[in-house]
C-alpha cells in the first residue's frame, strides 16, 4: 500500500485543530482548579484567568 504524503495545508489544519483542542482543555482545567494560565504576550510572561483566556479565543 502506498501512502501519500500529507499536504502542508492539511497538516496545518490538523495542527491548528490540535492547538484549539489543547487550549480548551487548559482552560477547563484552570477553571476547575482555580489556577491562572501562564502565556507569552508581546515578549512577556503573563498570568491570565481562564475567563480571559476564553474571551481571547472568541
């Protein structure tokens, strides 16, 4: 069986979907444990709430 190499576009879509799924899980866990989410914004490490993280996804 010969397998085709996935296209860059296809791989990009898969990676984006995986990142979105992971970020939703991070937000869910942060909300359950009442802990901040640590992110990198404009060259700085920043602590944000699950609610702020969720807003930034929309």
